[in-house]
């Protein structure tokens, strides 16, 4: 029962890390940079691109 809960918690943490706020930093700087709440690069890239229209 513990393994499915651990896998589910890991999935939630990874979702947050990729789509909400960046949680991944080098170990030596983690405590100082985690409080900055940076937007993940993936989200920045998705917001910066417009959907392409193929009107031909």
C-alpha cells in the first residue's frame, strides 16, 4: 500500500515541478533558490508560442 502512495506523491510533485513552479535546483543552492518561485522553462515556452494555422 505504501508503494502506490509514494508513486502517486512523486507524480504530483513532478506535475508541480513541470507545470506550476520550478522545484529542481542544484543541491548546493536549493535552499536559497527554492523561495524565488520561478516559472518552469517548459511553461514559459508554451506561453510564448502561438498555435500555427495552416490555412491553404
